């Protein structure tokens, strides 16, 4: 679906709302990474929500995007991106493309973003939207996120935007040494976690904040055991 044309005044208004979003919702909560802040100021969040919600795009809240999916709260997108500790040029895997907003934020910093979406219709729509907005370094794949995307592994960073009830070993194994994984874990009670692959020592993890994401769809190819941190 083609993007809607906007008047100059409307474009200015939305740019100002985006600037205020970063200052009032993100910087004020402690996100400091200048690359992340620049990305959040740049990506037009209003292009990733349904047309009827465009005026709500920069609110401090998740928003529905259809098919029982949501676009995450701006602060959570910024926090997850900062927790990946990107410096520029990395190869990143996103699991759960959704609207494509998180992938666009990642693409403002990383070199290449591979994004996996379970739902075929959502996958096509996100790929079209990202292409129209010029995010040609984002490659959207339809697939089971529990399997990651092994064809392009290893990844410098992986972000999961839906909540599994455990940390899938299949995803952890696709991290490069020193790579970071950020994901929500749990069902009714969820915790945002950061995992780091520490060479031969295995993995280290830490809890960030309680969160609430939609459940991750699909399922592991085989039962996965969460490694000991």
C-alpha cells in the first residue's frame, strides 16, 4: 500500500512531535546512546501505524496495528536498541517484524538487518513499507522465529519483539562471540533480558525491566533448555 502524501505543515508538526517524544519519553528515562537517540528522532513512527492512529503515533504507549499485534511503546524500542550496544555497521537479527518500526530504528545504526515475521500477510506489508521508506538494508523473511534465521548467522546482535516463555537455544547459538541478545521472556509475568555470548565461557544474562509483549508465535523445532547464566 503506498504511503500517504502529507502537507508541509503536517510534516513539520509530526517532526516536532517526534522530537518531543525523544526528549520527554526517552531521554528523561535514562536512554543516553546518541546513535539510538538520533535514530528515534529520524524514523517516522507515524508511517508504521494504521492511518486512523497517525495522530497518536508519538504517544507514550504501544498501539494496535491489527491481527492482534502491536507497535511497541517508543521508550521500550529505544531501551531495547540501546541494550544491543550497536556502534554502526553490525549485522542484526530481529525476530518479530510487526509493523517494521523496530527494524527501521535498527537500520539507522546497523549495517544489515534481517527480520523474521511469522505471519505471511504482516511480513509482506512490512517489507513493502520498509522498501517505500528507503530501508533497503532491511531484509524481511517469513518464518518461525524460534528457529531464528540460521542462513545469515552469526549475528552481532539479536532482538526479539514478542515474548517466548523461555530463551530458545536455537537463537542464542546464532550470536557471534561478544554478541548481544535482548528479548522479553515469560507469559503472564514477563522480564526484558539481555544476554551476551562470552566466548568459550558461554552466556551471561541480566534482567532489565518488567514488560508486557504479545506472545511469540510458532514453536521451537525441539525442546530448548535455557542455559545457566
